[in-house]
């Protein structure tokens, strides 16, 4: 898939997740729809996705949609990455995000092998999804990092690196609509800073591309965004979920 084809495919995914017929507006525009079943955000929240300079917003009901539509249209492309701007125009009770949305084409992918980063490094092992060993890795990482990674939702095989018999890094993906592979990557705190997220993430991305899927990397932490960039991902936009104070 050429790089210039990534944006319309990514937009197609989020338009489908919106749960009602909707399209991204032309560049600089904002599309607002009422969708109680939106997949852009938790139930009852406002979901905002900005891709390529256009913004798609789902609201749980008409009153919430009216609040969004009353906000200046030019605000949203910036607000989706700046919670403070959102609070200036909406009564906000809570937020999730913002998270960067990145995608990679087969041509842009930069694979990494363990031995390239660390000569003599242990190889990447492929396991079925749902292994109990992943729960121990999540426990070591803590609830916040484990929740951010989302390993429990993967549907692909899981690609792991072990040290002393224990899994210290893992990656896989969940198949989303529009043939999208939503990546999940997690490294144990004691094993970070050694390139293991790049190694396991590379294996998961290669598997997704071989299956004809579009890899998606959604991340808030700067370190995770750097891993995506190292693998050839391009940031096309951001996602933010907003709980209104009503």
C-alpha cells in the first residue's frame, strides 16, 4: 500500500467505528454525528478523531452534539491534542488521551531483528494468544502500562522475548474493522531501554503486513511513539475521548 493511500484507509476505519453513516469533512472541517454506539470512545462519552487535518466527532445524544457544534470549528484540530483547549469550550468531567494514531505501509516498514540491536540477544519466540505468561508480564508492568498496551485483547499470535525463562517483552495485534491490525506492545520495567519493544513490535507488524492488514499504532507515551517512528510508522492524527460534566 503506497504511503499516500494510508490516510483514506485510516479514515475508513474510524468512519466505520463511528457506528452511523458519516465521512470525514474536507481538510480543516469537522463532522459531528449522534451515535450512542460509537466505537470512538467509551459509552456515553464524546469521541474525537483527527486525521489529516479533518475531524470526526461522535456524541452520545443531541444535547452533547449541540455543545460540540457550538464550539469554533477551527478549534478541534488543535483541541484533539490539547485537553486545555477542550476545557475552554466544553464542560469536561474527564478525558482519555490524547493518543497519537500512526500507520505504516509495507514500503515504509523498517523491520528490526534482535541481533541487530544487541549481538547475541535471545530470539523472538511466537506463542498463541492468551498465554498465562502474558498476565505475569502485565503484573510486572503495572495496571497503567498494561492497560495502555492492551495485550489482553490481541487476536494474533504473540511475539515475545524471554530472559531467564520469563517473558520480558511481548507484542501482538487485535484485528479491527477495515482490515486493521491494532498493535499492542509491552516491556517489563526492568527490561526497558534495550530495544525490546522495537524487536517484538517489528515481529508483530511483519505478521500483520503478511496477512494483508493495515498496522495501526495508537500511543500516548512519547517512548511508545518513538518506537513506532523507528519502525517506519507515520503519525496521521490523534484520538481523544471526552466525558461531559452534565
